[in-house]
C-alpha cells in the first residue's frame, strides 16, 4: 500500500474516533500508534522504543513555555475585570453612533485578544461584559450574538495567538515574525467587522440603536483606566518586535504585569488568583496532550512518506499553485465543521506545509511563504470557530443569550463570514498584507 493510502486510513480512524467523542489528543495518539505498528511490521517493540523519547523530545522544548505564560496573562485579564475597562474605553468614543455599542464590542474583543491569545476565552469574557449592554439598548438578538461570536475570533487573530505559536513550533518559524505578520490582518478583521455592523444598521436601523454619548470627562477617565492594559500590550508586542525580549520573556513580563494591574485595580482576589492558576493548568494540559497526540500521528505520517509523496504529486500534477492553495483553504473550512482550531493546525500543517513550500507564489522566498501561509491558515481556522455545525464561539455566546435561538445566532454571523472570505481572498492575492511589517522591521 502507498504512503498516501496508509495516511488516508489513519485519518479515517482518527475521524471515526472523533465522531464517537474520543478527545482529539487521544484520537490522534491512537491513530498514530496504530499506523506506526503497521508500518514497522506489526511489532510493538519499535513503538515502545519511540514512545520513551516522544514526550521528552516535545515537552522539553523551551519555546513551549510561552503557551502557559500567555494563557496565564489571559486568565489574569479575565478574572481581573480588565475586559470591562476595554469595553468602557471603546464604547465611550463610538458607542453613541448607530450600531456603536456593537462596534465597541468588536474593538474591545480586539483589545482583549491582544492580552489573551484565546478565541474561546475572548468570546466568553466579552459576552459576559457586553451582552447586558446590547440588551439594554435594544439590539436585535441576531446582531448582538453574531457580533460577539465573530468578535471572539479576534482573540487568535490579534497577537499573541496560541495557534500561531504552535504553527511556529511545528515549522521552526520565528514566533516574533508571525506575531508581526498577524497585526495588519488582525486590524483588517476588526475594521471589516465594524463595516459589516454599519452596513447592517444602515439597512435595518432598528437592529442597532445608538447608545448614550459619553461626555469628555468620562472619556478621559476611561482612557486612564485602560492605560495600563494598553501599556502591557505595547511592552509585550513591541518588546518582541524590537528584540528587547524573547517571546517567552515578553510573555512572563506580560503575565506578571496583568496580574499586578488586576490586583491593584481590585478586580483580582484570592479566588480569582486560584481560578486563574487552575484555568491555566487545565488549558495547558489540554494543549500539551493534543501536542503529544499530534506528534505520534506525525511520526507515523513521516514514516509512511505521505507528506513527501503528496508534495511530489502536487508538484508534478501540473495544477496551478493558486488552485492548490484554494483547495487547501477549502479543506480547512470543511475540517472546521468537525474539529477545533488547535487540532486543525496540528493535524494539517505537517501535510500541507511541504506542499505549499514546494510551489511558487509570486516568486516569494521560503521564509516569506512560510509566514504568509501561517497567517492564511490562521485566518481560515478562525472561520471554523463561527460556522456550523461546530462553531464553538457561537455555542458559547448562545449559551449566555438563552432567549436568542441558535439559528438566529448562526444567521447573525453570516455577514461577518462574508467579511472573512473577502479578507482571505485579499491576502491570497496580496501577500504583502502580512509581510509588509515583517520586511519593514527586518530591515531596521
């Protein structure tokens, strides 16, 4: 049997295990272990020999330390009430416009994503803060829940981003460069969502009434309150870009700063501190388990030669590079129906990355292609968080807004999905959107 055939069988086993609700990390480990035993002649001895080094080889990677640190920073921001300060700040300046409270929610999601790195945490936290305000001003249920579900995806689009860190580790790419490349696409995502809200309220004004105009003293007070949060973002992100600190050092500084701000502001007490530590430990353990499962699967795929055979087949098939990249993006959209963002990155990058690196796109260098494809993959993975039938952000927000039917929430995210598709098409056609800051800072 060919390597591609063996690889497809492993994926079939993996999907079957997922359908019967086996956790994704365990499913990948089982499928990979089974494939490894088959490829080594049916003996369990080579598998045991491989396993004794697998966990150490992965978890001894220094770069992985950045994940729990960024998660802890997000936990401090969540339990410390920093999300409320962000929303008040944005709402004070644009909340008085038609649809302004919804746009303020998008802006606050982007700001919270800059200190969180998790889409689900952004959606859940901002939903608790913003939903009561949207209800108070009489926003339509579909617009309110659709805005928050889509806005939550900014948690992984605006750096720091956990999926981008995983992509960097898998491809040996620079975390700092990937964070830099995500800034403009992330800002475009935020602006695109705000434009969608404006188009909706112009079409149906009753869906998004204007909020109260905040006087200038209140605006200045909101700016002062959010100042420390903005300072943390600039210290962390600019520190990475300027080379003052490694991503791990910057994450440690950011986590400590967020914790101090949350304590000083009075939002974080002992209960919140314990919940932050426990939440970080649980999320980290889940990510590390998925990483180990993905490593087992990837070792088996490498042994089967599936990625190399697939890359060679694509290169000699005569297919247009753009047809290949569009096909890959469509596969990501399909996978978004059945698995979460982290699993998609871990499962597909070892297969798709060699394919994309072997093709020519605008004469880009290997490094430019690697960064460009990482941002593209992140953007498409982001869509999986809001489109049916999984759409984890949709379910999180809908659970909070129990009076809004789930179908209305899915209808509410459709216009935002249209904005996402336009942004993806723009990045495919104009890679400089992601590369301009990398090249600019790299030249300094």
